[in-house]
C-alpha cells in the first residue's frame, strides 16, 4: 500500500477523516488564489505559514482543507488528512455526485499561488512559470495511489471552465478545479507537466517485443516465463521439457494468463503484450 502521508511533508492532521466512495482514482489541482494581482500591479505572495494556519487551525479553513498544501517556490508541503480520506476543498451540492469522495481516492492539492504574484523580486503570471519545486515527488506519490498521469478533460492552460459529469464519473486522472461538477471556480489556470516515472531496477525482465515470440525461439527468457505461468496457476503445458523453447504450450498458458487478467477475444490470443508481460513479473535473466 502506498504511503498515507506524502514523504517529506509536514503533517498537521486535522482529523475528521472519512472514506471515499470508490471508483476512478482522481487528483484535483487547485491554487489558493488568496489575492488578485495584475500585470500592472503585482502583489506579494501570501506567506506559506498563513495558509498552513488557515487550513490547519482556523475553523473556517478546516472546513475546506485539502489533502496537501504545496509551495511551488521552495518545495514545501503540509498535509492535513491522509490520502485514503476525503478532504473538503470542493463544493458538494446535496443530491449530486459527492465530489470530494468520487473515487477510490480524491487527492486534493492546494498550490500557494495566484496570478501576478510577486516572490523574491520576480512576478509570476502562471503557476508553470514558478520553479515548481517538489512537483516530481508529489506527482510520483499521487501516481502510486493509482491516479494516472492524464487529464481526462485536458491539461489546464487558462482560467476557463470545462465540465462534464459523465467524464468525471467514469475517468481516472487529474482534474482542474475548473473541471469538477457542481463547482464554479476556474483555477488553477496552468499546471506543470507530468514527470516520467523512474526506470525500475532490472528486477523483472523487460518486454522483449512481440516479434520475439515466434515458434521455435529458444531463450532463457522463455524458460523464466514458463516458470512464472506455472506459478500463477496458468499451466496449460502438455510437457515440461524444452522449457526455453516457444511453442503451443506457451501460447495456451499465456492465453490463460491473459484471461486471468480479464482480457477476452483478440486480446487473449496467447501472444504476450507489454501490459500483461509486465504484470506477469518474469524474473530478470
């Protein structure tokens, strides 16, 4: 299970934990928008500690607290509730979708930012113009909770709203506050690009490509795959000789593995693909 609390974040648990409703895993992108600067009249960025105090200690702030407050200028984080609890930063109308709970997780991130804020002598019109320090760690932690690196309604590029109840209910991924049903906010205006997941160590054999699996191919990779298929209960082999040679028993056993994963029809043809292969976790040879 992933970490309930973002590693490295200050923890200010406000209590009032409650479960989510299940469904597609989501993350919600907000900005604090605690002031209104302009290009002609930029305003100083609010102190991070003020926002921590508001969400963590002020009764009004606690009623709308997110999971995580992020300072993109220096990479600070404070977390107020664990990842598996709902938080309360979204408007939630009675009788509709329970916005703050509509997923296996609904991890909400409030970013210390407003357009044309001034920090360290520089004015920042968009969140993506800031240093975005700590974003990689935040992105990775939320990804570990099953939130894919995708924007079902499009990565935000302006302060305009775009909302679809059907997409919200059915698609996992990142949503701008401007995308969430029953809400009228148009933030965050922009958001940093996803950071590629690091390449895992060579514990498991990488997918060798579809062309690798041809009749008569001999390889220790095939022998290792054979052993894994037997171990996961997908043994459809007639014999256990020539373990390292691709043949009809491998096709039948791999088809059983694909079916075990829920594939049907042409997707369960006994020919390895990258997703099913990675889930099989063939030991590195």
